[in-house]
C-alpha cells in the first residue's frame, strides 16, 4: 500500500516532464478532435469526471490518499490542479467545459450520498444519474445561448 499509483502523479506539483509531455499530447488531441467535430458540424464540449477522493474536497481527499499511500506524504499534491488546467485550456480555446467534481463535492457534502463504488472508483448508480442530469443541463444551456 506504500507505492503511489502512477495515475495519481497527475496531481503532483510541480508536474514532472513526463506529465507535462502527457498534458501537451492531450491538449493536441483535444484540439484535433475539436477541429474534426467542427468539420462535421457537431458541437464540441469537454466534461471532466469526478474522483472518489476529489468529491471529499481537495484537502480531505488528499488526506485520505496519504493515509492509503504513505509515500505521498513526501511530495506536494494538488487534487484540483488537473481541472484548473483543463478549464484554462478550454477558456483559451473557446471550448465549452463542464467540471463535474465541484458539483459532486457539493452533492456529497449536502446529502452524504456516495457517488462512486468503494473499490474501483467508478460512478455507482447515483453518480451516473447525477452526471447524466448535469451533462444534459449543460448541453441544454448551450442550446439556449
């Protein structure tokens, strides 16, 4: 339980060069798919999902991760950084963006309802339901602009 899963390094601050390269590749792919969508006459939006740790809040989620993976205590982490970077990218490239994590955080805080399966981190039925409703509202809000 002490080894840090590689995917959690997306939260490391500062990111190492491998993650910066991954961000560059992801941004390039997003621009390509945006352009392809435009060529097809389709609307293009980006929606970021929630994480089981992130819905607890950035500090509480990080506290939990450090308990599960003690090696994380020796490095700097920011659970909100990926969404901030993605939001900034979308603003700069005029791409409508919906981040579900803050919405899921509010829901978990207000209701105490679990939105992720305990063991694999995917959304459970309630999480899928909330995500579907939020995405539908987001798309409808774009249609009314």
